[in-house]
């Protein structure tokens, strides 16, 4: 069973371009890196693992910025079977990772169909998730 604890990692360049991934299970749904905490790994280790799995980007834990921001949301009905019967909500922890503009990306084809780099405003507008949209808007405000 999955734990109802996850990370959201907004990957961006110094110029504010944000990496967006198109979900394989939902074509047209664009998002940042997300994933659930596994075993006894720390949240930063979850962020590091998910970024490597979903994008091929290998970054040191020190490269991630923990925003100390959490979002609580209802788990979509179609994904509830992955959790214990009494679990209905997830707590998401927000991180960011700044990478060079020429960063190579290798998506996981079982999870994503495509990727694209977008200016932060366009990336926020492309998100299907309110928490992802809000995080990208906050990234833009951080400058």
C-alpha cells in the first residue's frame, strides 16, 4: 500500500523556465515531478529519487530547496485502490531544484509521454493540479 505522503518538485532553470511532464495515464495533463514517499526514506530522499526516476536528472540532496510548504488534498477516486481503505487524503511536500538551461531530460515512458520547458507563467497555466500551479506561481514570485 502507498503512503499518503508525497513530494512535488518544481524543476526550473535560473531564467525561470519550468520543466513540465505530460502524464502517460492522462494525456494532456501536465505536471512537475511528483511521487510518494517509500520505506524509511526522508522527504528529501523521496524528492531526489523521484526526480531521477522521472527525468533522469541526478542531483545531490543539497541541490534541492525544501520550501517547508505542505498541501493536503483529496486523493482522486481512481487512485484510492493504491492506499489503505481508510485513506482519503494525501499530504504533499513542496521542493524545487534549479538546473542549467541545457539540462538533459530522460522521461520514464511508463509515467510520462512528453516533456517541455515553459516560462513559469505558462507552466503554471498548463498544470492540472492546483497545488502544482500555486507552487510554480510562488516560484515566479521568489524571483
